[in-house]
């Protein structure tokens, strides 16, 4: 029966649409997590740069004291 086949096809497309919407939500969540992770790495990078600067200052101070 053509009517039943078309109804079944419409149901399949509705399921596919719901699945694609779910995948889009998952990708949005992944994107947000990735952005958060990038921000965390930027913070870590800034902290490491600060630490390197502190060590450079300490090194200069020790060199001064050695003279």
C-alpha cells in the first residue's frame, strides 16, 4: 500500500531528523568543551610564562649576588 509506505518513510525521516538534531547538540557540547580546554591551555601557558620570568629574575639575582 503506497499510503503506508509513505507514512513509514515520513516516520523514518522524522527519526533521522531527531538523530541529526541530537548529533548537532553533541557537536555543540564538544565545541564548548574544546573552547574551554583551549582557554585552560591559554591560562596554563600564561602561568608557565610567568614562572619562566620568575626564574629569569631569580637567576639574575643569584648572578648579581655571586659578583
